[in-house]
């Protein structure tokens, strides 16, 4: 993988997957060639993560390709820097996620998205879970935070919920 040109390769894979999604009537089979799956693995992106983002994009235009690229760039940076290119061997337990209605510092959804973002950074998302799903996007939009910026904040906070809360409050204009 070229560190300089990986975004171009990612764009090609995204566009091919989006084209497949828009033109196929059955969702069986693997639309991503093995060589591209190897590339995705080299940047810490799973096939399921890309498919989820492409599906939402194809159905409603959100998240945009640019948002998908920025989210992937954060995950890639974490994967290569913190994880030294080694994928985690575990996934988070869905039953342990906070409820969608859980509240932290007056913000519904915040406890859930914090755990999802931590799992996204570590590459520990189960297939049934998506970072930047419709609920995540609605929450982040309501507090004026881009999904990739939230991931970077989660990374820099290193588990310090007060830092995360202060960031969310500031961005939401409630500090």
C-alpha cells in the first residue's frame, strides 16, 4: 500500500462498491474483489464497515464520500499508529452498549456513541453495528460535530469522559 496514494485507491473501491450497490437487485455475493479487500485490511477498514457506509450513502447521500474518507483516515491513522497495523481479534458485545436513550451530561445518545467510537477506532465493531449510522449522524449534527472529528476527540481523550463531555458541550454551544 502506498501511504501517499491510499486515498485514491480508497476512492476507486468506494465508487466500485457504490456502483455495484446501485445496480444490483440482489445483495448476494461479494462485490469487493480480493485485492481490494486486502487493501481495506491494510488500512484497518473491514468490508462490512465500507458496505454500511456505501449503503447509507447510496440510499440517501449521507454520509458523503468525503465524510467516509475522513472517518476511514482517522481509523487508518489509529490502526497504523496505535495498533501498529495489527487488527484487534475481538468485537464489542452489543448487549453491553448503552441504550439509545441513555443520557450523559444532558445528552441522549452520548454514552452509546462514545462506546461505538472507541470500538470503531480499535476495529472492534460487530457486523450488526455501524459507526456513523443515522442515529449517530443525527446526534452529531445536533451538537455540531463532524463524525471524523468526534473520532479524533475520542482518540485524544484516551478514555477521559470529562474531556469528551466538555468538547461536546463546547461544540453544541452549551459550555
